[in-house]
C-alpha cells in the first residue's frame, strides 16, 4: 500500500511539474506597441512676399552702339515760301558710360542727308530745284535705364548743336545758282528704346527719338517803372522723328 501510494505521489508530482510551464505560458502578458514618436516641428508658413519693384541694375560700364534708321522730317514754313524736306536714312554712333546704377552719360552723333526744295510765295525769291543738305547732330546728355535680365528699357535726352551743310542751289528756271553757307543751330533730342542682350557683351537696340533744332533771332533787356525783364526771340522751325535699330557692344 505504501509503495503504491508513493508511486502515485511521484506520478502526480511529475505531472504537476510538466503542467506548470504550460499554465505559465498561457498567462504571459500581451506585448504592447511602443509609444509613437513626438510630431516633428514644422515652421509656420511664411506670408507671400510682394513683388519686388523694378530697380536699376549695375550692368556694363560702357556701351558703344552703331545705328541706322529712318528720319522723318517736317517742312519749314516761312514768310516768303515753304522749304520742303524729304525723309532720309540716318546713321550714327552712341556712346554710353555709366555714372551710377541705372544712370548713364551719353555722347551722340547723328548724320543724315535729305533732299530739300524751296517753293516760293513771291517773285522776290524764286523757287528752287531739289538740293541736298547734310545734317550732323553733335549731342551730350543723360540716359536712365532699368535692367531686368536680358531686357533693358531706357529713356533720355541730350543737348548740343546741329550743323547743316547744303550743296549748291539752283533756281527752278535753271538760270541762277548760288552756294549756301553752312549753318550751326542749337538743338536737343528726346527719346527712348529697348536693349535686348543676346550675350553679356552684345545686344540689339531699337529706338525712337525726336530731333529738335532751334533758332535765336536776338534778345532784349528792358528796365522801367513797372519792372525789368529779359526777352529772347527763339523758335523751332521743324521737328524730325528718328526711328531705327543698333548693334550694341558692351564692356
């Protein structure tokens, strides 16, 4: 009896030892996922920046342009007749040197040779055949430009003189001819245009300008009980328009 009980007790003990790991395995804690990482910091969105205004760019220090165009000339009305001036081709050279960003000093020379004819209103001054007059504008002035990438619009004006050199003049009847003297007149120009830079050293320019010669017939100074003053007799005989294109070399 005792032996049998011992055997049963040993068997029960072995069975209990085998059942403990199984029971322990059934009650293992369920693994939990790791906590999520904190969200990354994102800077607040920046407000949209307003468009930057056009500002003058430094650009090249020197620009030399050789141009040709078409000069549209106006007729000159006088007391004794009208001087008819034909349109003509123009040539010239422009030199820009930079004073500061966007501001340039310009030296300008414009040449043209137009046919002219005088139609008289009176017998005292006979009409003429067509004769040629060469004009040379010698000018100095300023140009303001704004460089945006390859595009550079500009505008400016110049002051100086114009030199007229006429050929021999023949009367319409062919019986009389005479030589006219060269004439110098004060003149100024106003104009603008656009440079398109194909490279940093080379550009194409389109331009339009007014050529305004002036004459002065004298002046006077007066002083009296009512005050004093200065009077100058001057005028503009005609305004010409000059339109063309240029090749620009920049440095």
